C-alpha cells in the first residue's frame, strides 16, 4: 500500500495505545494492523513505535509523525465534511464526553434513542470529572455543567438550569427528625459536597431572601453522585442538584426545607466552533436539546436506582 494510506492506521494505534484497540476501532484484524504499521516503518526507514508486552508507545519519530499527520488529517476531515454537509446524513464515530456524576439514565436513554434514529453513527462516550479539551483530545461534543462557561472557541447551547435542594433519606428522618428551619441544620449531620474552594458555608435562597448557613457533618466528598448515594444510605442531609435526584416519587429519600435552595450550575451542550458543523454533531446537538425539552425536568435524573 502507498505509505500515505498507511498513516491513518498508525495514528489509530497511537490513539488507542495498542494494536488490539486500533483493530477494534477500525474493524480490521489485529494482524492486518500490525502488518500495515510494519510496512509504513519499512517504507520510511525508521521505527515509529516502541512495543512492550502490554502497550505500544510512539518513538520520537513516531511522535513527530503523529503530531503533523493528525493535524493534516483533521484538516482533510473538515474539508470533506464541508463538501458532504449538504447530504445531511449523520455517520461515523461521534466522541462525546459528559460529567461522571450526571444523570446516567437520562444520558443513556438519549444516546440510545439517538443511535436508533441515526444508525450510521457510532458513539464513544467518556464520563469524567475533568474538563476535557475537545480540540486537543479530539472530542466532537461535550455535556458540561457550569455556573458560567469561560469565553473560548467553543460553541455552547444551554439545556437546563439545576438548583440544589436539600434531601434526606426517610430512614434518617425517622431517626433524627425533620428540620423545620435552616437554623435546625446545626443539629443535623450533613453530607457536604467539597467544591473547589472547600467551603462549608453556603448561601440559601428562600421566602425571606438569602441566608448563609454553615453545614456540619462527618463526611464530605468531591463527587455529587456520591453525595446522592450517601444521602440515600442515611448518612445525613445533603444538597443535590434537581437534575440529579429530583422529586419524582422516590420512596427512599424526601426533600426537606422545600422552600429553600442553593443556586446551582447550568447544563450545556458544547462543541468546537467551525464554519461547517458536521451532520453527526449537529444531529446529536439537536437530539439532546429535543430530549431535554421533551422530558420533564423532574425525570431527567435517575430515581430509585
């Protein structure tokens, strides 16, 4: 094969970190992947990959080829997408990232219905707490929760806002009683979400305006999904986003002090800006927006799971 035709196979091996991963992604036998990379190395007269029993890593020459060839391939992909955009047929691999402590059931149902509607698309979904660089890590779209998105080259579409409300398990309330005012929280165990500043003092909004309250308790975590599970397990009263644990008939937990809440983040669908948005990205963006508009806010996140 012409060496230019062999380069995409090499790029996929580097991205996946193994011949096996590249074979699965490209739908080719592992032996074919290995032969094509070896043929490229012979034609170039240089080793591109350092092989171990567990993984492969690019050599210095391989890293140089990967950087320049990835950029060239991205430019070629954008050019061909621009030509094909008039077809409006979503196809190919769509790489999506979303928060790992989000509403998994809603995300799963949305992705499943998207694939049913667009059978020529394959979705690679990565859940993580870190903010993924979509351009550098070659992701197509992200679901991102934030109080305010920073200015960037990304395009963002707001999906919903999610205030935080106080919840406790029925078992906990039977044991400790139910608070009637924010001041009563001082006599209760609270499950604290440890944010970026680590502060336990929060500003609640209620009928009388804003009120600062310091939460007390024996357990804190940096994962909202774990806050939900600790609350459900009876560890105390916790603040949970309405999108993550809403009031929709869950018999395990109950909302307490329902007139009070804390302003939370908004959820966005985000994708890199480009003169030509590929059909698969546009279709997924519109599908997610439609799903959030169609689903009642109280059923976006899992209940009783």
